[in-house]
C-alpha cells in the first residue's frame, strides 16, 4: 500500500473515510480504494482488541470497507446502520 501523505489525505472527501472527522478534523480510516479498505479492516480489529474502538465504530468501518471491496450489495442500505 502506498503511503498516504498529509496533503493527499486532505484531498480525500469525508465520504471516503469510514469514520467521519469532527470539529474540522479529518476523518479516520480512509477507504477510498481497495488497498486502504483492507488496511482499515485490519486496523479496526486491532483497535477493538486494544479497547480503543467501540463495537459501533468497528461496525461502521467494516460496513464501509466491505462496500469498497464489493463484499455486500451497496444498492441496499441497512436502515439500522447509522452513519454508514
């Protein structure tokens, strides 16, 4: 995976982050391509294990990353998935 520079990260739209930013800060877990989506999935499980990520946040990351990777039908939007 290519390193994402700060300049390139700022150009990514907030919709391409699994977790949106708050108070003008950039989002977390960019999922703008398959490589970054796979990385977000691996980091998500790592952070849950460390207790630094809630199950709700982990679910959002998994949902968005899976959509990028084509692992579920993106034409269907789960009404229970808030912020996905």
